[in-house]
């Protein structure tokens, strides 16, 4: 089945003086997918979202959201689009419920539906018991969740999430990721930015890798990882210590390298997988030592990132959540 495109861009570009913040991006987002913009600080993620949602004017190029050209028809598009900015747009002094009601009004939700929508979202997001508490008193994770709820109050078809889990602890981030993935199951198209490789890997159907305003690669996490797969890596665990026999094993491996991980565990790198399995099986028979486990080690998205960008994945680790609000 041919699926529609939720976003389509052609040479989308933003300059700030001499700086090319977003550099001729041409990409598309398919309806119903979670599409990720993965890139280090300053790579142009937020600027792209701002252009797509009509908050910043492209210097060059064009884009459509759900078929509407932006910025030209951004106000029409906005009826079907929710935006969760990197810094919350909700009011500290209003209660959770009043924030949602305010957003419902702002987005033109019919009056008789405002309260029921707000209540339902508070329930869906596990915040109903806190509905009368001021937003300012919420934890970081709860603030994020409510900010997402607020972006859904007009039942959009597409959601933009700018760094949804930045600065959250592991537990809050995990719960928010579950929530995001459930939203997608309900048919929503999601465009999210992140500098967490693991998050992009877990959540996204496709990932665009963005560095200094340019997209270097767009593909599924699986396909990106395959790019990093230059040689086979297999780990074997044995039923007994094999360190004293490693020399014998190496002679049987026909060019592949064997490394000791623990007394009874090795990693074999390179070579042809089926030949390696045969050789290790033979070794195990010759020495009467059983093989307890054999695992092919796939490259991680970190390996792929390094290969595609030439940058160390640690450029993504820069913590910036600490300084931000909401
Ligand atoms: N209003 C602005 N005026 C001048 N420069 C800007 C403006 N907004 C963004 N930039 C610059 O554009 C570049 C891209 O910024 P952007 O915020 O889009 O990056 P980002 O990928 O979202 O980064 P982060 O991961 O830190 O959120 C940066 O060099 C930034 O300094
Ligand atoms: Mg940003």
C-alpha cells in the first residue's frame, strides 16, 4: 500500500548571517512513522522544526506538511499538527487541567469537548490525580508528559517532538518513550529530534543523521547498522576454561582472530561465519568442552554513527538537559 507523505522538503535551508544552520535538506516523512532527526548540539534540528511548523522563515527551499505548503499555509497545517518545543510552552502558575483547557481553547476545540478531552489526556498520561496541581510544581518527567498532552488536545495527525527526553532520568525517559511509541500505534505521525543514539534506535522507524545542518544519511536503524557491519563478530561461551587451549583454537580458525573475553568466553572476529562455527564445533569435540552459547554480535547504532559521520558518538553525549526548563 502506498502511504502518503506527512512531510516533504526540498532544499530547505536556513541561514543566520554567515552561518548555514540548515543546509539544503531534502527529505520526507511517511504518514504513520516515527521519523527521527539525530544530531549533535547545533546541528540544526530545532531550526528545521521551526521552519516546518511555520515559526521560522526558510532562507531557501520549500516544504509541505500534510500537503500544506509552509510557511505559506502554515496556519492551516497547524490545525492538524501538534508541536512540543524543547522548552515547555505551558504556564507554571496554571494547574495541569487549566493548561490543557487553555490550549484547547487556543486551538479552537469546541467548548463542549474541551473538558472531556483534557480529562482523557490527563488519564492517558497518568496525570489525572495531579490535575489540580500547578504545572510549576511538577517533576521534569511530568512536565514533559503534560507538554506532550497539551500538544495533542486538538487531536492532531502529526506531532513534532523536540528532544522529548532531554534531561530526564532513565526511568522517566523510558516511560516517556513508551508513551511516544503508543501514540504512534494510534496512527499519529511523529517527527522527533534527539541526540540520544539509543533513543533513535529504540523509537524511530527511520532516522536522518544530521551534522552541521546537513543530512548525511536517512535510513532504518537496521540498515544504518548494516553499513557498519564490515566483518563478522561471533562470541562463544564454553562449558569450561579454555584459555590454555586458545592457541589450538587459533590454528583452526583459518585467518579469523580469536580474543579471550573471560576464561570460558571468546570473541572471534573476521572470517566466514559458517567456517568459524564448524571450526569451533570441531574444537569443542576434540577437547570434550561443550559450547554453551554462540552469539553473532551486530554493530550498534554508535558504530554506524561513527562510520557515517566520522565523529565519535561521544559528541552526542554532551548533557544539556540540566540547564533547560520543562
Ligand atoms: N535565532 C537564531 N539566530 C542566530 N543563530 C541561530 C538562531 N537559532 C539557531 N541558530 C544557530 O543555528 C545552529 C543550529 O541551531 P539549532 O538550535 O537548530 O540546533 P539543534 O540541532 O537544535 O541543537 P541542540 O541539540 O543544541 O538543540 C546553531 O549554530 C545555532 O547557534
Ligand atoms: Mg535543539
